[in-house]
C-alpha cells in the first residue's frame, strides 16, 4: 500500500502491528509509555480523535494541525511532519527493546496511513477504532483501558478532541448508542479488517 503524504488540515488513520504479528505491548507500562510518547511527539502537530492500543497492533485517528498552528520548525519546512511519527516509533522501539532485551525492528515496516476523505468514513472509523478491543475479543470496548472510548464519554480533562468528536454524533448519548449497535459501514473501512 502506497503511503499517503502528510498534509496540514487533514485527517489520517495510522495503524500498524508488531513485526511477525508479535506483541508490541506486553504490560500496562508499555501502553502508558506509548500514550506518553503520543503526547510528546504528536500533540504538537496533530489533534488526536481516537485510538486503540491492542497487544499486537494499534490504531490512531489524527488531524494534522493547520499550517499556521504548527511549531516553527514544521511550519518553515526544517522538519517534515512524518518526523514526529518516526520519533515516536523509534523512541518506543528503543525503550521496548532495552526493557525486554531484544534487538531489531518492533513494528511491521512503516505504519500504514490513510487520508480520510469524508465525514461518513470519519464517523465509521471512530466507531471501529473505539470498539476494536471487542472486535478482536480482547476486552469489552466499554471498559477497555487502552482505547479512547472512556475519555470520550467522560467529563474529565483529556487531550483528545472530544468536543469535535461528540458533535459528529450530535451528543454523548447518541455517541454511546452508535457504538453499542456498532453499525459500521465495513465496506468503507474494508482495508482495516484485512490488515488487522
């Protein structure tokens, strides 16, 4: 699959899995560290809309900031947008390899990324990502700790773009309802099912 170039003001779905389908998260500490790195490397250049971290793969839904809102080095072209992602995955791999005395690539090639072209795709993808733990029988999406679902229905502080997401579904109750019935248009997001 050809990687889409990253452009300001666009939504992207990033996903990848462990090399040879190996686990990339083994214990809670790994998941939390990955989320910490997302805040460090991605929040300066993008808004996070949804995520799900599962033992051997992850999904991230992001919107790259407007060019005028990017840090200076990204705005003036000194740094490319993909560098933030590279820094995240390299930092995580280095820490994971050190902790578990392993060497080599942790992730399968480069993370896949797809530019979203429609609001319908965006809505379907949000539902798919937030219910992914149930899709893989890893945990009930309502209580699963390492997805964005709980933060999106909560009133507690979050770095996620909660307000924008809930508006896409009218209100929190409808957001919960559409997740409960999981009426996802699988044709729109077929490539995810094949690659998971």
